[in-house]
């Protein structure tokens, strides 16, 4: 296997599927099946999910919400998504547990790096909910932070496109995809891979990132096995 421990970042919007809001049974079932298949190879999996299918803190400020309260609502949205994924993974025969960045027992166990590392070694998919636990930080930043903390081999960003392009491929069909690109070139080209805080954390801690299409069944397993999938971002 190419990777023995991964941090998988999934956007909340992707869970909504065609409905573009809420949680799609089909999408979350597919994601859970892919994750369960990877754990059966012996690869240790931690997951961070966004909450944009339910509530986005930043956009909530446009409706009059205080930014801090809006971000806290977004954190709770990630917990809902995490609990749904936990159930779906268990339904696919896997082991899963939710760890939250803020104290929420019995909804989930409070995140502690050593506890998560212990569960990962036992083959449990550890779903890390609640972002960083602080306002003004995105779930991309939470994913980067947790990936570094738990000593992941790579941060995998599952999206609906198959990598990093010269421009948005959904808007510009002639955009070209990179198989591999450096952190510095991403910055120079101003490519929107992750928010600046998350990207800088990965660069400074030499945490490679792979952006790939999570919506293509089997892609996650192919990536873990070493098949070139998506775009690799590294030094």
C-alpha cells in the first residue's frame, strides 16, 4: 500500500448530492463503502467533513448572524454530518467513532490526539468533527491541523473534480489538469486548492495533499494502492 495512515477531507456540499442541501443517502452510502473498503486493506483512516450542506458560518453573517455564532452553528453542522457518516460506515461493516473538538458527550468523544491514534491502530475510522473548535477557521484548516497532529502520510481532499486545474474545469472546459504540482507553484498561479491558512500549514509541515474525485467509485482505494489518481501537491 502507498499510504498507511490518511486524513480524508470531504466537503459538506458533496454529501448533499443532486439536492444541493441535506444529506443524500446515495452519496453518503457510497462514501462509507469506499472508506470501509480502504480500512480492510489495513490503511488507517481519519476523516474531516465540512458542514456546508446544512449551514455555512460565513454566509450566515449575510443573514444577520454574528460571525462567531455563525461559525459555531457551522461546527454543529459538521457534527451532524459526522454522525451520519459514522452510521453509514457501520452499516457497511466497518468500525467508526466520532471525536468532537468541543465537549459534546455522549454525542462524541472529546478529541485527543493520543486517543485517536489508539483507535486508528485498532482499525477504527476516526471522524473528527467540529472543525478546530474555534471560529474564523475553516474545516480545510481543521483537516490540515489534524493531519499534521496525527502524523498522517497524506491529506486527501475528496472533491467532485479529478484534481487541480489551471482554472475551474466546470467553467472552462479547456482547463488543463496537473498530475503533480509544488506548493510554491500553486501559490504563484493563485490556484484555489484550500484556504490560505490550511495550505500554509501543509506546506510548512511538509504534508502532501492529493486532490481527487471522491464521487468516482473505487477512486479512494485506487489512490491508497498507489495508482495515480488526481493531483499530488508536494515540495
